[in-house]
């Protein structure tokens, strides 16, 4: 009986999310741009496009930044696979009544790697490193109390020993707010830009000029999703989020997440990614928030099982400052 139920469950999801686009795997460059920096988002299975009051929205949906009443800042660190370290930081500031401006930056580094050859498999004594980063401004505008939109521009740089590439990408997204159970609806196009051209950097002027080795597109993503309050009683709140991802270098996938909060102090999260190979284990996360001066400080943690790549950990810190009285009066 259990085997029959499991078969029907798998068959239903196979029909809902067929592996259309699976042949596109590996056709993009700059894949570090797809690493989710937000522990809250990871805890919700990646269903983050409609989240509010979160400076990590600079990454997931710039249009949601207008829902931050004051200023905010976020920082996270991910203990990525193979000993890689991935860090992200963003800051958002209010400007006039309906504008938000900010900056974001993300870094992935390998540390020193010893060079090896076919004749010196134990190492040559020389070292090189792999470094990837992206940084740029973010802007959001609140057209009304229901609709907001925003965009982000990023300069992207990758360097692996004497291979290097520099390009740019843009993100465009919007968020629509309703009065029905606090339902929000968002759409984003992420990492849209020209191809990344990997070149061989020559170390001497006597050598031949730089040579383009390969050219591949950035990992562009189109995502659509929503979030709503499903239960509320006193200080207890439960919201659900759902998101559909359509990348240019992989098959479509569905993200589902739930977040329980108690009195804006304790946050418990769980999520599931559907349609991805070897990511059948739910993601989990926890957050703690407390008031500090004129703002609020929140610490988040998330764990994600990546199959053969093992368990990945993310930690994050968010600071939200209440708006000044002058800004509150101008906003109202």
C-alpha cells in the first residue's frame, strides 16, 4: 500500500513538473550568481520572491524593497561545497517618500589551491586561486500601497588563475499586495545580460594578446510566486510561500515553504524543492529577532541537504531601523 501511494505521488509530480529543459543543464556561466544568500529563503525552500521587510530582497526581488519602512542591512555567509566560502551583503536606504536605494555585493572564493600537473600530481609548490564577485546598485519605487517595482544592476567578475571574464547583468521585479489574507504576488527576471567571455590573461607584453576561450550566457532566471497568511491567533502567525522557477540552464522547479513566527521573536521555517534531482530532503531554518535601540536585529540559520554534495549551512544577520519621524510624515 505504501509503495502504491509513493508511486502515485511521484507520478503526479512528474506530470505537474515534467523534465522540460533538462537538456539545457550546463549551458550557462557565472553559476555562483544562483547561490541563494538568504538563510530565510533557503529555510523556505527558495520561495522568497514575495517576502517583505527583508534586505535580502535586493537579491531575490528588488521590487519588494519598497516594503521596508526604514533602512536595512543584511549580511550572510554560506559554507559552500568543496571548502568554498560565499558571502553576501546589502544595504537599503529610504529616499524621499516612495523610493528606496541600496547596494549589494556577493563574493565566492576558493582560497589558495596548489597547482598540479600530469607529471607532478602531488603538487608543484605553486598556488593559484578562484575568485568570483558581483556588485552594484539597487533601486525600488512604490507606485501605490499595493504595487511596487524595482531593479538591480551588477558588475560581475570571475577569475580562475590566468582565466578571467567581466560582464554585467540586471534584475527586474515587482510585487503586488492585496488585502485578502495579506496575499502578495511577485515576478522577477534575474541575471539578464550579455554573454560572459572567458579570456586568457597574458602576464607579459611579449606574449600574444588575450584570447577568448569561450562565451556563455549568464544564468538567467524567470520566477513567479506568492505568499499569504494561512493562520493567525494572537502572537502566533503562519505564512506559506510558493514559487515557480524557470531557468535558462535547467529544468523548471517548484518551491514551497512555510514560516511560523511567534511575537516577532521566534521564526521556524521549512521548505521543499520539487523537480530538482537529489534535493528531496526538506530544508529547515530558524530565526531569532529582538529590538535594539530604534531598530530590530535578527539572526537566521538554515540547513540544506544537496544530495551527494552534503549538508550546507548558512548564517545571516539582518538589521532593520525604524524610519525617522520626518520620513514617516512624508510617507503618509
